[in-house]
C-alpha cells in the first residue's frame, strides 16, 4: 500500500510569513473567462495595486481596464472616511465600516475552506480544493468548481477557479505580494 503524505508546505509557509503582519503591498490582476446567460464568451480583466497599512488604511489604485485606469480609493478605518479620486476630482464618504468586518470575512473564508465541504490535495507548490461530493455532483450533470492555489516559496502566486469540462475560469494572479514592515 502506497502512503501519501500531505505536506501543505506552500500554505504553511505563506501563513507563517504573513502571521501577525499588518502592512502589505499587493499588485494583482483578476482575469475572467466566463459565459453570460446568452452563452456569449466574456473575457475581461481588472488590475490594481493595494497598499495596506496597519490593517486600517487601504489605498487602492486601479490599473486596468483602461476606462478605470488611475482611479484610486482610499479607505481609512480610523476616521471612517473613504475617498474616491480620479485626476483632480475627489468624492469623500463617511462610513461605518469596521475592521472587524475584514476579520469576519477572513475567518468565514478560512472556516469554509477548512471545513469538510472540501477535499484538499497538495502537490509541489499547488494546493487544490475540490468539493467533497465532486463525483456525485458530476453524475448529476453539474460542474463543480475546483480552487487551485499556487505558491512560490512563502509567497502566494495565483488562485484559479475552474471546472473540468468547461473553459470558464477566474484567475487571480498576484504579480507582487510584499510585506511592508517587519516586526520590531
């Protein structure tokens, strides 16, 4: 009998690297290759840079598509202000957005992905999450979505949402993921 050891090295190294950190720079692109209700293929992408300081100040600059280029969003949780800027035009908004919402979102995603709703496979620098009833769903004629997370050492490289029999996919590619400050 062949024993298979799951190492989860990529995810553990990534979590170890970012644990306790509060300042990040992220340059990412999200690619959509999907079909609409009329079975028309829609390919699009959105790219942005985000700087997060102390998990309280979020600066986001949209890079693509072209019509969104140079729009920036600044959300400051300390003063509950959000600023939307384009060229010399600024709109500000006071909101009741709270950091606990971000913690709840992360906790919910983590709980969902670590539940027994998914079977997790680790191979080299990739972590695949497949719905637990995958074979049963396929027999029902459904296309369950697989999630594949790729790492480059302790850095997240990309997240791919795909199915077996479809060309549809959503790819989140992390061009850069950098910790801005180290612990004191």
